[in-house]
């Protein structure tokens, strides 16, 4: 179980780094567009489409599993302070399983939409060319699927916590 948790954490870290790189790339892209437009009256025509179709989707969905594994998603703990540790672990496991079901429920239709857009070769028509955007439809289902996987692993760790190794 510990090896599975380490693998999931490693994958989640890579996806969070990709999300962070997306933030940096978006910042550079937008800054370059503004700079070129104001200094030389040259505009990068794909900026709005790149930001809305790629950067924002990448930033929003890929780091979900990283946030789940770090337990940094929004949570409401009304009676947790009064629960004994065993019941608290059971409650946390139940919340993780419900979250996994919600993520899986979101992943299923987004996978279908992603493959549908892949088959049709979805694109955005710009002034001078057609920009393919079908790739971006794969980011939400990847994020949702890995977040569901992370929640299941967390639920298992709450139900059967790893034993402390003694030397």
C-alpha cells in the first residue's frame, strides 16, 4: 500500500508541476502578447484561444490529484473535533470514497467527450488558420480519473493505515 501511495504521489507531483508550468507559460504568452501589441502593434492571434482552451484547463484539472493527496481540497469539519480517532478515520475514508465516486462520475462523460472531439478533430477557426483544440478535451478526464484514483488510495490508507516500521 505504501508503494502505491508513493507512486500516486509521484504522478500527482508531476501533474502539479505541469500545471505550474502551464501558469508560467500562460503568463509569458499573455505578457508577450501585451508587450508586442503595445510596442509594435503586433498581436498574437491565438492568445485568447490558447488561454481558454489549453492553459486554464491544464491549470484547473491536472493538479486535482495532488490537492487530494495533500488533503488541501476544501472541507467542512463540523463534528470532527468530537469524534474518536477510529471513527474519524472511518469518516475520512467515507468522504474519500464519495469524492472518488464523484470524480469517476465526472470522468466518464468527459472521456466520452474527449474521444468524440478527437474523432471529429475539433478545431477553432481563426482569421488565418484552423487551430486544433481536440487535445485539450483530454485534460479534464485525466485530472478527474487520477483524482478518483488518489481518493481511493487515501480511503484505503485511512481504513488500513501503514504500520510503523521498527528498526
